[in-house]
C-alpha cells in the first residue's frame, strides 16, 4: 500500500493483453493519453459496476478533454471474462471504455505490476467471487504511474483530478 500511496516503488509497466474486440493490445498502444485503469471483474455484484459507472460519467464530464483520456478495465477473472463476454459488458459503462483480458498468467503479471490484490473465493466453486483491491489508477501519457483514486470516488472528483492533470500537461 505504501508503494501506491507514496509512489515508492515501480508501479505498472509493460503488458500484452486482448481487448474486448479480440484485438491484441499492449501498454504502448495507449501512449500519448492519460490512462484511468481499473481492475475488477464483470460478475462483481456491486463495487466494480459502481466504480465503472463513475469513470464513465467522469469521462462524459470532461467534454472535449475526454479525447486525451483512455479509460481501461482489466479483468481479474479471465476464466469468465473472455473478450466476447467483455464486448457486451464494457459498453454498458462508456463507449470509449476498453476491456482487457488474457491468460491467467498474463493477468497475474499485470496485476502484480500494479500491486493489485485478488483471490478467487471459494477457489473450487463454480459460483466464486473475486476478492480484490479496488482503485482507479492514473497513468500519464508516457506510461508512468501518477497515483490512484480510491473505490467509491465520485465522478465529479475523478473529472476534477483529470482536469488538473491535463491542465498541468499544457503548462509543460
């Protein structure tokens, strides 16, 4: 948690996954945009859909500035969250939201890079849930971790945070 809070360790990094249209995607595909990255799963009963809804509303609240931002949802449940399944899920929250999935190993690697906790419970049940940490990660245009917003952050606060970063960028 200290790494996330105080930006003390490497957070994030390269990844290669599949988007909700079946297209291979890497972190390099998103250079030049501020990223809002959210880890979760589509079968989540409450937290994930609530946070994704707020992210979508925040993107809408940016107006023309939204073009500089890319919201991304990375599943922690690649068994159920296939590209085809995500194709029906992510547009419910925003048309620009990109859903990413991959093999269990690919997901494990990217989750570790972002210091995401997750565990399947109960592990042998077909009706499992994924217990997981829940943050909106902010990654700059060069792919560098900026910080995070906690789960439950309202859309207007997300929009405000993004707007501050985008205005800082234009001052550079």
